[in-house]
C-alpha cells in the first residue's frame, strides 16, 4: 500500500497542512482543520503516516513566503487529477509572485480560450494551495473571484490574506479589492 506522509506547518497566518508521497507533494491545505485535512487524505486510499521531517524544505519556503519574500515553490509534485486539471494547475504555478491572472487568461494560456468556466472548476479543485497559487487567480473584470471552491466570507478572507502577504492588497477587511484595480496586476 502506498504511504502518504503528512504534517501541520505552523505559520504566523495559521496552520498549513501538507501531505507528500515518495513522488512529491500531493496536498497542501490552508483552510479548515487537521481532521478535515486527514479525512480528505483518506480518499487517496493510502497508509497515512505523520512525518514532520518530510516537510523541512516546504516549511522553509512557506516561512519565506509568509514574510512577504518572493518564493518559488520548485518542489516535486504528485498531482492527481485529469489531464486538463493538471494543465491548468501547471499554468497557475507559472503565475509569478505578486502578479495575478484570470480564469479567461489561464484558458488562453493553455490554448483553450473558450474554457474559462472549466478552468475555474480546475482552479477550485487545486490540491496544492499556496504552492500552486490559485489565490492569484481572479475574475477577468478584476473581481476577487472565489477561493477554496466557494465564495464564503471566511474563504475569501484567506484569499485576501494571501494577496496581502504578496503585497497586492493592503488589508484583508472590508473588501480591499474594491479600492484598487486588480487587473493592473495581470501578467
């Protein structure tokens, strides 16, 4: 049976949960509880093994990122999804720190300009939050878009926090995206 190693990474912004296989990162999650994270891991049908040592490099990169320092998450991945989802996730991974893209721009980037809605679904299914920076994807009109597969305030505030870490937003409270033109951050 495959082994999936996991741990929680404590950061000033909260707990990030991570899981890896021998091939690479399989899940990184910054929303919800450890119980919810582990319940999601059970769907991988693998032996779950707590192992903090597997995450030293990720922990270092996340610490740099949360300090507001540009960070490239050039770690091995074990992406599990459709070929289309993987194509979208790789495109998201190429969005530079401090920049944004939109669902439509990502669709064009992967050569499927009419697939913005499908791209949005793939963005919402991203298994490696922060590392594959889906928080950098907003609506083409400059609206904040969704996060964590939805539009609830708590999830959107996490997205706003991540954009604040990267210097795009100045605050998290009271819809700060209304005060600036997010389109000006498009790559």
